[in-house]
C-alpha cells in the first residue's frame, strides 16, 4: 500500500480530506452499508407514517435514547483503550528499532576502529537488520540479506528456526575471533558484546509485539458493541432528525469504524500497510551508517603516539 506523504500534514484541509494512508479505504464499505440501512429505516418510518391510519406510524415511536447514551459512552471508552494499546505497541516497536540502529552504529564504529576487518563486521550487522525485518514480516527468504553475509553464515541461518539469531551468533564469533588474534582488548570485547546483547534484546522485544496480539475476546467485543449500537441507532434518531439521520449515521459510523480500523492497522507495526513502521528505510539507515563507519576507519587509521 502506498505510504502517505507526511509533508501534507502542514496542509490542514489536504490532510483532513486525504484518502491514501487513512482508514477510509478499509472501512468505507461498512460506512455505506450503515448509511443505506439508515435510509431504509427512515423510509419505513416516513412512508409508514403517511399511510397509517390515525397518523400512527409503522415504527410507533422512537426508542429511548438513554440506553444509547450509556452504550455510546461505553464504546467510546473501549475504543480509546483499543487505540492506546495499539499506539503503545507501535511506539514500542519504533523504540526497539531505534536501539537496533544505535547499537549497530556503536558496533561498527568501535569494531572498525580496533581491527582491520571492520567491513566484515559492518556487513554482518547490516545482514542482521535485514534478516530481522524479513523475519518480523513472516519471511524466510534471505536473498535480500545474502549480499552482506558470507555463504557459510547464510547456510547456517537457513537451518535456524530464528534466522536473525544465527547472524547475531556470527557477529559474536567475529568478535571472539578478533579477540583471539589480539586485535581487540578485553575491555573492548565486553563493550562489543554488550552492543550485541542490545541487538538481541531489541529483537526479542519486536518478536514479543509480533507474537502477542490483543486478546480475541476483547477485539470481538468491541466489534459486537459497535454493530449493536449502529444497528439500533436509526430507530433512535429517525423521528427526531428525519432525513438528516443518514448523514448523522455516516458521521458516527466513520468515527467508530475509522478508529477501530486504525487501531487494527497499527497493532502490528512491522507489516507493509501504509501506517506501519517503514522498516525498509530503517534497514537502509543501518546498512548505510555501518558501511560508512567501516570506510571511515579504513581511511582514517588511529594516530600513533609520538
């Protein structure tokens, strides 16, 4: 799905009436169905009232609105909680990827400075980020990450149930090998292993979000409550608002369906829909930065003491 251009947020009207990147493409069918249902109820009420004896309509009287006030308040509370839960998952996912970017930079910066094989480390780190992106999207094809990884690491990762874990192990093996060769002091080894642990911890945090959806009973309850509310709403407003009731129905259904659908979309922030995290850009950031840090270390060797 095409991602929205965030520059349009400066234009209030263009943002308010935009189509791409909003909940409208996902719920406009339900909104139209609700409006058509409201028109049907209003037509039954209006024409039944005209043709009825003693001016008694087919729908004898409107329903008491008190029940809908209470139900609407309850649905509003549930929708706010649903939106907050989804938004928390979204920002937690972005925080974990922020950790991945920072730790990747620190690994490449320090590892490239103390060794002569910083490019290999940078490639392993880039491969880890790309494989994690693919894993979070439910993919196991390492073709995108393979150009950055040794063939032996690719073959090992393909046998692992969790491919990013195999690449993290390869990064640790690189650190161990450089330490054994005397390239890295022990205190720097501890620092690098701490950064690797940060990568693995962030990976685990992302997988927790991906594999822990909101409870089905809660999600189902919200949908059922919205359905009951909107199905009975025309019976409440048809006499009071007349032919304006379909417009009111459209506005209310847009708000309820829109908020609920937006929450569903950002509940899994690692997907490919318009409002998910742009993991492609984040992995490109990691790949670019670690590669440039390795090249900088190669072209700017540390100064020797006089």
